[in-house]
C-alpha cells in the first residue's frame, strides 16, 4: 500500500454531497444477473452476477452505446469480514452509467444442466448523460512502473492538456485512500492544497511535497507490503471544475463520484502495479 512516510494514521475523508447536472436519473428495479459458480468462490460469483445485473440495468434504461469496461477483482473489509467484488471502471464512451444500486435478493441453485448458479436481483439508479467525452480534455502520466519492491518509492508526473483539478486514489485488497490532495487534521504540514488548479501543458511531479520519501532519502510515496506480494491500483481523476468528495473513501463511492460527473467534464485513467515482498 502507498504510505506517506512521516505519520499516517487511519483517516476517513468526509465531505458534503454535490449536485451535478445530467440529463436524468432513471430508477430500474428488480433487475437480475446470473453467474455460474465454477472454479471461482461463491463471493466472486456474486460479484460477477452483480456486474451482469448492472449491464442489464443499463440496457433497460436504454443506455444503448457500446459499453467498454475493465473488471478489477479486489477484496474489501467490512466489520472484519472480507468479501470479493468486481468493479467496473468505464472508458466513458457510453451515454450513461450505474450511479448506485442495492442488492435486494440473492439465491443459489442448480439449473437443469446441473450447473451451480448464483442469481442476484438489484434495484439500480442509472445516470443518462446529455454530453459526450471531450477529446481535448486529457492528461499524460509518466513514471508509474508495473513492479516495485517493498520499501521503494512511487513517484510520477502528470501533464494536463487543459486547466483542471486532480483527485488521485490508491487502493489494494483491503485499503483505499485519497492520495492527492492528501489532508491530515493533526499534521497539517503534510496537507496538499485542496483546490489547486493544474495549468495547461505544465508538468507536475508527485508527490508535490519534496520532503515525502523513504528511509533511504528517496523522494516519493513509500510502498510497503506486510507479508506477501500485493496488487495495487492508482485511479487518477481530472476534472474541469473543482469537485469535493462525497463520502468515505471506498471503491463504490469513488465510482459513484466519478459517474456523477458528466463525461465532458472529466478524464479518468487507472494503473495497476505490484509491490513485491
């Protein structure tokens, strides 16, 4: 997991809700998704069934353009119980997205072909956008490697094509943090400027504060792993307006926040890397 060397305790980032215009929010109820439980755990099958239900909810809401997504398998901790979930990060080429959903029913059964099936039923809220992605609003990222060793530092640069604002998230199988802008109410000297405007074609290095580093005096976010190799993800969200966060930092809330932003107002990139013990 990425850590700021100099004090990081468990933090929760609470913020007020935001309202962003979109064409409409459509409620779709009692949508079913299915997955065969074969060579996967029941929890993973449930996660895949939810994704299928989400896709069906988009179809029912008449979100008809090609959906291009990437499934990321992670585990989240909830009251000391771990469960596996798949999350979709859209390439925002569609004209709508799942804003929120609730699983209202889940059953497991054997079908007529003797296959063990997981079936879920969801109620979903679908955002239908009235705008398309703005191809001129983009950013370049350089410096994120595929593999790091325990104790290495993560540093990278971002160069935007237009003026805008950044949020950078890091998550692994059990933790999720807002990496930028970092805020700590106790050790305020670590804080990043929350409403910093990144300028067109101006390269910016991360971490912004040069005194953040490891015990080898290397500048960067310190990468630490406890016992075994660890998959990590970086999600970078670039927006035209400054948009505060909504709830606690977790994957579902990150995606909900991203999807609440019209496609012409954002650009999202994500990166995967491994920290080796």
